[in-house]
């Protein structure tokens, strides 16, 4: 299998960190750029956008694969029909 990071000067860990920060948290590309700059990593927001376009689908597929491997069956759903909630000492039915 080919290494998708082979032509990049930046380490794969930094690329993964930048892309996951952008995907996971509600941050703009410039905010991710500033966070990385505070940690001593100087990259442009356009570079982060390029990494996101190139590696984002690959990271998403890895996350989906890990999420499905942990369960016995893949169509697992959790559903709550009804519940009693105590509000100010009084029980309410939802």
C-alpha cells in the first residue's frame, strides 16, 4: 500500500492534528492556523484547506471503520421512548 504522505515535507502527525482540529471542533481554517502557530508550527490556512480536501475522506473512513469494528453488529441504535424527569422536586413525564 502506498504511503499517502510520501511527498509532503510536514510530518503525518502534524497533518493529522491540523485536519482533525478542523473537523472535530467548530474552528475556522485561520483559527487552526493560529493554534498551530502557537505551538511552533508555521503553516498557511490554505495548506490546511488542501490537507483537509486531500486527507479528510481518508481520516473519516478510518473513524467509521473503527466505530463499526467495536460492535457486534453494525446497525446498533439507541432509542429512548419515554422518561420521567424530576424538575424542582416534581416528577414530569416526557
